[in-house]
């Protein structure tokens, strides 16, 4: 079973940047597709971005396309989300998630991911 720990959240002004990191431990002999989700107060958790095990396939929510970039380093068991041009509507708790990859496709539903981190808060002030 894999454990996920997020870091890199914080308070930033609109237009600024943050880089979120997620480190995986345990069970890393399996091939995991990974992703980021976010949840704002009073809203459902939503897909932000996902990546397959090799890193060759990524997918983004329309709301973050062109501003966020997802990457991974399997040698370090790490996942990164570079967030640029941040907007107040990006304010949320951001969660790293992982799923054992059986076919090479990026899933966007929360129910597809079995493993979750505790979350890191991102707050964007206007």
C-alpha cells in the first residue's frame, strides 16, 4: 500500500506561482498512475490533473490548462504540480492521489483512485 505526502502549498497573490510536490512511499514496486485533485469549501472534490506511470501522458481540467504543468520523477517517487498565473478561484485544498495502472489511460474520477494524501492548502488572494 502506498502512502502519499503533499507539500508546497501556501498563500500567494493572484498571478503568482506555487509548486506542489507529492512523495510516495511503500508499495512503489507497482506502477501507479497519479493525479491532483482539489476541494474548495462547500464544493465537491474535483480533478485538476493526472499523469500515467511513464509520465508520457497527462491530462488537465479545462480550468487549469495552460497554467498548470504536471510531471513526475519515478526515481524519486515524486509528483510535481507547477501552478502559474494563479487565480483566487484556484483556492482549495489540493490532494495527491494514486491508482495502480492496469491500462495506459489517465482517469479523472475520484472513485478511480485508491490512495490519497492528507492535502495541502493553496490560498490565492486577489
